[in-house]
C-alpha cells in the first residue's frame, strides 16, 4: 500500500517537504477485516487546519501517520460477513491506494448508473451536505431571499448556489477567483450574477451584483468577503460561517471585519457550524440530492488529479484555486 504521511507541521503554505510517501506491506486479512482498493481520495481545505498542532473540532494529524480523510473504493478481499468483493465503500482512511481494516470502518454504498464513485466525496457526500445544512439549517434561507456565496465555484459553493435556486431564492450571487469560474456560475450553476474577487473592491462588486442588499451570506472565505457581506446585509440578515480559506495559510491572525457594528444595527445573525455536528440531516439530504441529480436539476464539476503520489500537489492546487467543483485524487491501485 502506498501512503502519504505528514512528516512536519507546515508553517504558512505547506510544501512537498512536509510530507513523505511510504510503502507498506499489508498482512493477511484478520477475521472481520476487508481490503479495499481506493478509486478516489478526497483533499479538503479543513485538512490544512489539522496539519497544525492546535485544538480544533477535529484533532490535529499526528506526525508520521498516514493522512486520514474521505475516500471511496472497491472491496478486493474480504474476511467479513456481509461485505462482498466488488462492493463500493466510503471511508475515512485517507491518502493511500490500498486500505485494510475492520469492516465497521466502511460504509457500503450503491453504485448509481452514470454517476462516478467520486460523487460520494462531493455531490453525494460531505461537501454537498455542508452546503445543504449551512444554507437551509444554519442560515435559514427562505424563498425570495437574496443569497451571496463566496468560493462559489468550489465543491461547497457550487452546491450552495444551486440549492438556493431550487429552494426558491429570489437572487443568487457568487464570487470566485478566475474569469472562467465566474462565467460558469451564471452559465451552468444558475447564479443570477457573479464577480471575480481578484478584480478587487469586493464590496463595490457585491453592491453592483445585489443592488438591493442581501438576506443570506454563505461564507467560505472570511476576511474581506465577510466584511463586504456585513456591509451589504439587509436588516435581519443571516450568515452561515462555513470556512475562512483566505486565512488558512497565513502566519498571522487576520484583521476582523471593520464593520462589525452592522451586526448590532441591522440585527444580523452570524452562525458558525461544522458539518460533523449535523449528520442527522444526511438522510434528508441524500434523498433530496439524489433526486436532483437524477433529474438533472443539480449539475456538478470535479477536478481529478491522477495518482496517490500526487495527493500533496492536489491538496496544494485546491488551496491555490486550481479546482472547479470538488478536487479529488484518482488512485490507480
Ligand atoms: P473548494 O472546492 O471551494 O476549494 C477551495 C477554493 O477556495 C479554491 O478553489 C479557491 O477558489 C478558493 N480560495 C482559495 N484561496 C482563496 C482566497 N484567499 N480567497 C477566496 N477564495 C479562495 O473547497 P470546499 O468546497 O471543500 O470548501 C470550501 C470552504 O468550506 C472552505 O473554507 C472549507 O474549509 C469549508 N468547509 C467547511 C465545512 C464545515 O463543516 N464547516 C465542511 C467542508 C468545507 P478561487 O479560484 O475562487 O479562489
């Protein structure tokens, strides 16, 4: 099994030297174990936080241990009742091509016609659940609301925009970091307006895109985006604080928004969340999202990087914005 380990705690932007690749011989299966050949491994922004040795909602990665995280693969050998060779399983064993462990650590999922297995890491998995919970439960989006989402062409953001439209948002506005992504937001994902935050003046661009103000802000980015949203809110506006990727590789704490007083004067509600605390919504999410996928009401993109040896590059590419939709590593076992 080829596995990627964290070798050192990155300071600022991670580099290849912070990781190492190891080759592990797998022992014979013990009773109750299965062996899985991964097909897709997830790289996610939250992993950057886990590379630091700080207390957070998920514990830090241990040095010299294989990077854990979402992955999907196929059973190639089994010593467990109820799991057959060929079954597709989702698990959290992360950055490796082959994984062997007790069957309890895996969830068997159906293979859906026309849907790649990588969908279980994105549109049918954690990132789309995050969008669903954050928009509907945390921000409490109502029909007619004007919704603004940052990081809008990413795995979470592209789902937020589409779910908002399907749930009757009045206007959906997104921001992203390249002209191609901005074009995709309106041409493919059904956003009403979109802008490139790298063109600068985020507050000004948001005011043009949502001239009557916003009711809901789904924050993937933090920093200047959050300040712009605070400036654009109508009275009673609500934000779901999902992530702050603009700060993940900085070495100094970023300044807070300078217009926090708007929270008081406009009666705003800002609520943070981590999806792991809302897994009770997975059933409702799955049912609704499968329907939308099958009917074509929701579309999705993925950026696929080949080879487990390129997992670090894929992760860094995600942080640099090289992905459209979900970033995944395709594993050739
Ligand atoms: P994405 O697919 O959105 O990939 C990350 C994207 O972030 C990049 O493609 C890039 O797009 C954008 N980005 C990078 N740097 C910056 C920057 N300085 N300013 C603005 N945008 C930037 O990742 P996910 O959809 O998986 O995650 C999106 C957010 O949601 C992250 O903040 C993540 O931590 C958070 N998250 C939170 C969860 C929770 O439970 N609270 C669960 C899952 C994700 P671009 O080209 O547009 O810059």
